[in-house]
């Protein structure tokens, strides 16, 4: 797996902080319901008392970022790699935009210090956020069908780890500007099982209600 936390980024202004979004209407762009860009603000809005106004219909990340540039929306959510490659100058000191929240199980070491959503919500709401933390944790993962023999899984995991150490692969990843923040299959499986173990039927029901 390659960790891909989702970063909630805002145009610099009165609502470019969690506290600011509690007092100022905040227009967040996404492709529409069912997308991460819609679901995370829909979840965080009531949990953090934010004044979120969803704006859907954008077809690609570049359209949402351009909409921020033009002032159509206040912010949107993308993986840090997308932000870093498309608008690196935005995040220089005093720049155009500010990352205000990241969603993931652990902080992205390659990004500016940005609070995790799980650390901003009340303790009783953390199991709810944990369901969405797995989005970043899974990242660009590969999976086998349920019931795959253990020895096959072990072989595939070993091959994947060997690929990550291969000099040709590393050189190609650097050439393509792809970051590598890998996690082993065992770590990924344990984290996903933990997220589901802490998610009761009530937690799942509430998550569905908030993100519909």
C-alpha cells in the first residue's frame, strides 16, 4: 500500500481554519455525492460545527483546483501528492492556500503539519472518523479475492515488498514523481480489521446518515 491521506485545503482567508469555518459559510467543491470531497465535509461539518456548503459537479481534481483559483469555491479535498504536483507555490509561506485538515490514520510525513480529523473530533466520534481514515491508509493498494490461499497471499506480499526495494522501480517512481510511503500487507490488514472492529452498527448507520 502507498499511504494517500486526503488534505482539506482552503483559499487563504477568514475561513481558512477550523475556527473560521464555524462562523463563515464555506463552499467546498467535489464531483458530487459518493466522492471523498463530498463525504468528508458532510461528515466533519456536524462533528465540528462547521458551516459547510457543498458544490458538486466538477469532473476532475484539476477543475476543482481551478475553481478555487477563480474564487468559485473556498476549498476542496485531494491527496497531498495532487496538491504538491499541481500547485506547490500555493503552500509557500503566506501563499494562496492553507491545508486545514488531513484525513488518515497517521499524519503524512511529506506534508506541512496539519491536524488529523480524528484528533479534532470528540472521543466518542473517533470510531466514526476511523471508517474514513482507511481511505488514506489503503491508498494505492492491491488486493486478492476473499478465500485466496494463505501461501499465495504470502508469495504476493513478498514479491510486492521486493519490488519496493528494486532500484529500477525506485528510479521509475522518482521519474514519474510518485511518492513511496509503503505499508506492509500485514499492517494494512490489521488496521482495516481494527477499524471495522471499532465500528458498531450504530456507527455505520450514523456515517451513512451524515454522508447521504
